[in-house]
C-alpha cells in the first residue's frame, strides 16, 4: 500500500510490483532489492532493518522479528549479498526482455452523465439534461469517468430506456424542427430518404459509420414496426432504438473515427462536430501530428473551458464543498452563496493558469487570488473593486494558491472543528497521488472529548493516533501536514489561537443553565511532509511553495489529468509514457495546455 508509485512511500527506492504483476516482474523486483543490501555486512542491510523496525521506519514494524517471514527475507538477502552485481543486473535485463512489464490495459467506458447531457444536446438539440435524473455516479481514482466504476445497474438501464423514449418523442413533437432528417421524404415509407437518414443520423449518434447490417436492421425497424406511422414517427422509433444501443452509450468507436471521438469527449465533453467527423473521414487524424493540430484548435473553443472546469470540479471535489454543513449557531453566515463563491475562487485561479499559459504549479504557490466581496470579508481583506478580479494576498495572509482557498479548507473540515487528518489526507491523495491505507478494522477513530478540566487543541487530541501502533504508521504521514494548516478554521478564516466554548451542566441548586466556559489555547502550526526533504512549514503559503517545487507533486498533476483523459488508473505499462509526459510538462515550464496536448496525441491515448 505504501511502497509503490502512488503510495505514501513513493519517493523511496523500494517500489513493489502490483498484485497482477507477471512472475517475471516479481522476480525483477526481487533482484532490484540488491540496492538495499549491504554486501559487506548483510545484517546492516536496510532491507532487513527497516521493515523489522530495527531502525526507524515510518510504516512501523511490517515483519516481525524472529518470524518465518523474517527468515525468508534473510535468506533472500544472503543470496543477493553473495551474487556479483553485474550478474544481478544481467538477470534483471533478461527478465525484462522476457516480459517483465505489464501490458497496457484495454477499457470500454460509457458516457458520463455530463457527456450524455451534452451529447443529446448536440445530437438532438435537446437541452433538458435528462441525465441529471439518472442514479448518481461513483467517484473512483478521484473522478466519475473511471471504467472500473462504470457498470450499468438495472436502475441506470431503466433510466436510459425512459430517457430514450422521451428524447425521441420530443425530437419530433413539432415536426423535424432540429433538421434531423437530411432529405425530404415523398412518402411515409420512402426507402431512399429512410436509408439516408439512418446512415447520417447513425454516423453522428454512434460517432462512426454504420455497417450494412446495422443499416438494414434499423431500416427493418423503420418499415415494419412503424408501418402505421408517418415518416417522422418512424424516424422517432429509429432514434429511440439508437439511443439505447451500446454504440451510443459506450465509447466503442474504431478506425479513424476513434481518435475524433476520444478527442471530443476529453476536450469538449461531447460528441465530435462536423469538422472532426470530416477530418476523421479524410484520414487527417491518423497520426499524432494530425491529432495534435486538431486538438490545439479544439482548445480554442469555449467548450474546452467547460470541459476542463468539469475536470477541476471533480479533482477538487466541488460537490463536497457545495454540500458542506456547519454548526448554525457558530457559523450563522455560512450557506450556499458563500460556498458557491469558494468554488468560483478556485475556478478563476485554475482558468487563469491554464488559459494564459502560466506555470500551473502556481496553482499551489500563487501569491494572488480571485475573490468576491463576501470572500474578502471572510478573509479579512479589503473588498475588490469587482467580484472575482485578481487581488494580491497581503504579506501577513499566510495564504498561497489553492491551499489558502476557503473551498479547500472547508472541504477538509468538519461541521464543528477542523480536521488535520482530513487536510493531510487530501494533500497526500490529490496533490501527491499517494494512497493512504484505510484504518484497520475495528479501530476506534473517535478523538477524546473536549474536557473543561483539561482542554486540549485538536493537535493534542490527535496525539492518540501516534500512541496506537496500528494507527501511528499512517497518521504520522498525514496528521503533520494538516496540523501545519491549523492557523485556519473549518471555513477558511485565519486564526492565531483556538477558542473553545464548553457548555456546562445546569446549576444543581438553581436549575439554571450555566454560562459556557471559554478557553483560548495557543496553536502549534508546525508541519512537515514526511518523505519530502526540507518540507517543514507553518502555514498554507509555505506548504504551497513546497508542493510547487516538489517533483512528486508535479508528477501528480500529470497523473491526475492522465487518469481523467484515459478514464482509468495508470498501470505499470504506462510508466514510460508518464515519464515522457512529465518531461514535457517540466520542459514547457509547467504549461497545462502543453501537457494536455501531449496526452491526447500520445500512443496510450490514441490506442
């Protein structure tokens, strides 16, 4: 869970192969452990002393001293210590040539709800957004378009059927108002116009030309099932059937039209337009150069901004921000208007960096932001002349980039107090792409109650995690990050002390409620990121600068947009491609559009 490309120990030399690795990959891994063996004195090997906790190990004791696992480990260390290094490297190369890497995975994805709405809008001219009524989508790997979570349960299948019927009926309710039929039929069973309609509408609905067999099948439906209807009624039956076809609901395009569809759904969140269809038919998307040329044009279209806004909203979990709740007694001015302003602030920073080709790592380190008058009041700043115009952070603000945004600080808080664990976990998973293992089964994660006899800060209450061996390994990786952000409360306001009001029991004699007892406790905002050198910080501005300079964070930005574009988690086989993309990102001085163009013109994407 920790020692892999996306684990909290990803910065170390020890990377385990995935569970589905081939035997050659596992043996390659075994030989690669030679780098952690002291050949002169095997007993001093890191490979022995780290997992057995003989020397400090963030993950705690993973192999028991004197256990059979340790005996096996010692035997392998002896073999590695006795083998000459050239022989080990030669064996690694032999295994690599024998297939020691995983092959790339194949995926079949369906339209997301956003893509469904946009597609029926562009295909039928329907703006009713039917997918808003579909069962809610699941998040996986941070996004809703991941293939492993895209099953079609019975409720969704039924929703597709109901939507198809309604959409088809609406499309012809006022004749052919949206010009779906490209010819003028001379009769209800006009075969020539029928076939023209089926082929042209089918090309757009399926994002590829129909086969002769498919054309014949829809012609049979048109002629036989719709024999008692006029031409429009028969056409509606074809539309209803096509909208329930896997070729419409799933990304099944092949041949030259596959690139057009992939580009369109990643960069626009909708079906290809006429120019893309024409380019695919003319073979202009058959190579990486052609794809990159059209992708650059597509990024100039307003639809690209909306599509990337959707990426940001999922990455930063705007859904959770907008649904956040707080104690109404303590946060009387907290509500939907303020929450919407929080997401707008992050959206404005993101769009500025992407569309002005600035360094995207300023997403974490920017010394400016975009706030409304309402947010300025929350932050204690002077209101801007116009809502959401760029303003510089005051030097004393201790804020930078998204780490200083109220949206991030609210998202990672609780209704009544901050959550250093939640903040640290979000940084690890969303900004460093490191998976933190879940708590062991049966572990009580409840913090000690606030006690009037001995009030404690949240940081002091969190210390219980480090005293529990089953908790300490993970919490030592996330709590120090969140604790460094304790200078901000759970809606993003700055604070220099923790104010606690403890409600007391009624007076036993008078039976009158006692006044709450108020405590003001000093805050310790020292934090650090274990695994990243020189990463001590005391506020959001310092943390943002650390992340911006961190290669782990830079690579995580690449992974996040890769996962979103590919609709899946990266695999061992994607490593060379990801390394190439990271190099493009760095060499472009972290221009997000250059990274996106490199992804959509990559072999992984076009396959």
